[in-house]
């Protein structure tokens, strides 16, 4: 019965409202340069009178203070400030800048969870990890996001879909404000550096995404199919000195840069500075990602681990208003 | 080829965290200290002082707190009076000069090895001031012979010692070991191992030299710093208008000929190298140099002859 229902669902296209407003956000972290430059260039290139047919694109520099200083954040990580609790927290003189800013962004692009929120948020990020391009989102059955991911497979760079299984109220990042949203994460790139190949890849992916939105809004039906989804299971911290809390090992050379290569129990994960190998002690082979991301040292994360599953997506089509 | 006799090496310092977010040195210094605790002072051919140069910057994982420490070692800054408004790094430079110097005197430590990382694809690059410092030239030659995992090169800065602004200029024979590419704030195991091997090779050389053997000279290729090139910038906002061209990115030490691509503007145009003389670019797309107005440096390659040397006890 379950299978019959699933087959029925796939045959008939799911109709969804048009995405009339898309927000393109850069500089949520002020030292992740591709998105900052892409937003600035998109703004420069918006010729007056040029109608982006069928979709309005809003460009936002999310954390202008951090961008100005070329730091990830000034007081607290902006991209952890979008839970319902933080968005509704009372503001005082002591409120960190980023919480004030997250509430501003929520007014501008949300309110989160309401009918006025923008249809799609694409939040642009870079990582020092060798992750190619990843769409990162909370929802595992958001057909819009999954279809966009399927469409992006034609990009030159490898494209993957990462899912964090967190309910919307606890979802802490910017893209959770939109009706649909994902972080578009591209690496490897050092923070504070802009690499031409990475910038071009992000530019290409954003164009493909906006092309898809235009096609969708114009009534194109997108066929059913399937997308590989990586669902985050857990994270592993660096081994640390019990007194100083300093890390005592680096990611092992055989794991470094091998994001999305299956990690088996017993595989080396760390090489201590004194030369010892530490191995993966989990019971289940899992897919590592965000391997050696610079910004995660202070969050106690050396790498994240995911389970991979094939998610079937139905045909979808825009419902005429 | 003649023979030059030089004093035996008596003391060495290894410095990490001169830039607090260049993590290889930040972790190699405590690892050397751990080795010394475990194996005792006989581990190394000479006493080695290990120093975390900029502890406040290391704690915050930033390049510097007030001012780039590695620009504070000119004779002028080292002798400037300290007041309440003196930047932290200037005070720290003066402390380091007392500890490891004073610069230019007979009391200065013999060798400083200052550990750095770069986001540029520079393998292991030795940086120093003098092309007639035979100890340094021989250390470089030995590193080139012994290290095979990455290319090893030498950059010479044509600056007289009193104007030399970086930490290693405090020693009689000072070198920076620059290893990349590594993002700042990240420690990679492969880069750590290259640096660890580099420091061990330097110690190994000291042992050979101090044993009194004649160390044979040779011809070596070196890169003499010529000038810096900035990004094309908007004349009003000073914002960069272009990024390093994909054909130049990661090609440190290649030969740039007239017409070769340097930058790709955001509007898709290529800016080419328009100088007559072919030169070699390095520090291509170093994160810390954006604020210094440097996209890359250019160097002239030269072949130098280094003489045989021999240690003598004085």
C-alpha cells in the first residue's frame, strides 16, 4: 500500500506555488569571500529596467560589519542566530551585534515560518574542506530544493545534498527563514582568499539555480527522479590535551581532502603531532564531510559524518495562481 | 674553490606563532618541547630555545593583535621608547630581541628558524636577507638535497640588516621556513610533516657542520626579490576589480613572460603581464597580503656559487 501510494505520487506531478522572490545572501560569514563578491557583482550588474522575468532576486550582504573587518563574525556566529528563540529574544544594549542583525534579516526576508517569508533563500558560503558544492538544508523532502539539486548536477563541480535533521524551530541558520532555503557551500578555499575557479563555480551554480526557478515559474514540469541525500549523523572532535584543551593531532593525511569517501571502522582519522595514528572507532561506515574546516576548530568539530540514502522525488510543476 | 672557516654553531632558536593563525609552527613548537622532555637535552646537537613568538595572537588565532609582529624588528622599532600606547607587538618584539638578540651584537643567538605558513602554493621556501651568509646558503643547499616531498626554494630580500624587519634578522644567521599551501587557522598533517622534517634537517646540518668536516660548496639557484604587484582596484572604493587568473593561481615560481595572464576581472577580462623582463611570481594569492596591497611578488632567478666551509672552534 505504501509502495502503491508512492508510485501514484510519482506519476502525478506535485503542484507547488511559484517562487516569486529569491534572496541571494553573501557575507553571512565575513571572511567567506566568494559569496561577498558574487552578491556585490550581481548588484553592480543589475541594469535598470532589466526585468528578471518570472522571478525577483533580492541580494543581501548578511553581516556587513564582519565583511568590513574580513572576519567570520564580530561577537557571535550570525549563522547560529536564527532559532525561533533567538529571533524573538528581547534586545538590550548588551545584545550582540549578530543577534540584532539576525532579527533585522528576519524582518527583511521572513518572518520565519510565516506566509510573508521569501520563497527561497540561497545563502552563499565557503569552506576550507574539499567538499565541491553542497546544498545544505534542514528539510529532506523539500521537492523544490531537491529538484534544484538534481538540476545542478549539470554543473562542472560535483554537487551534493546534505540534510541536517533538525526541526524548523531549532534550525539556527539563515536559510531557515525562507519558505524554502539552502546554504550553498563551496570549497576548498582558505577563508580570506578568493580563488577564481571557486568563484566561477559558485557563479555557474547560482545561474543554474535561477534558470531552474524561471523555468519552474513559467510552468515547466520537472520529471520525477532521485537524489542522493547525505543526512548528518554525528560529529567527531579533535583529540585534545585534558589541561590546555589544545588539539594534539591533525586530520590524518589519508582522510584529509577525502570528503564523501566512505569511512570504515578502523580507518585512520587523526595523526598526532608526535606521530601516532588514531582510528575511527564507530561501528558503521559513514560519509565524512567538513573535514578540517577552519571555523569548526573552536566549535569542537574535526569532521562530520553522514549516512547516504537515495530519496525519490516526484515530478513537480508550478501551480498557476 | 677556497675554504672559508666560520665559528661553530652554539645556540639555535625555533620560533612558531609569529603569526598566530599560521598553525604549523604553533603546534610544532610544543611538540619539540615534548620531545625534549621525553628524550633530554642530548636529543639535539646544540641547545635549542623554543619560542611561541606572539602568544596573544595565538590565543585568538589571529595573525596579530595590534600590529604585524613580523614587521617590528627593524633597529629603529627595536630601540623605540615604550609608552602606554605602544602596540603589543612592538613590546613583544623588544622582549624577543632581549631573549634572542640583541640584534647585531655578538650575544645574539646563532640561528633562528622562524616557522610560517602561506595560502600560496610555495612548497618549502626559505626566506632570508643575505646571499653572502654562507651558513644560510649551505643550510638551504642541504634542505634542497634532503627534502623530496615538496620543492625547496630560497628567496633573498635585498635589505640591509638594520632595516630588516622580520624576527629571524635578530640572529646571526636567521631564516624563515615558509610552508604552503595551508589555509590560515587550519593545521594539515602533510604540511606539519614537511615543516617537522625541515627543522630536523636544519639540526642535522648543524651537527655535520659542528663536527668540523669540510662542507662542500656548489652552485645554487636562488630567487632575488624584485617587486610586488597589487590587484587592479577601483579608483574610488579601492576594492579589487579582479582575482588572480586561474592560469596563474598555484603556479608560484613559474616563469612569467610578456602576455601571460595575471588577473581575471569580474567582468571576464584578462589582465596580462606587460613587463619586458620575464620574472618569477611567488606568494600568489596570500590571504594576509590583501590588506598590504599585494597580489603576488616577483623575483629574478640567479645562480650563485657558495664556497666550501668548515667550522672552527674559537
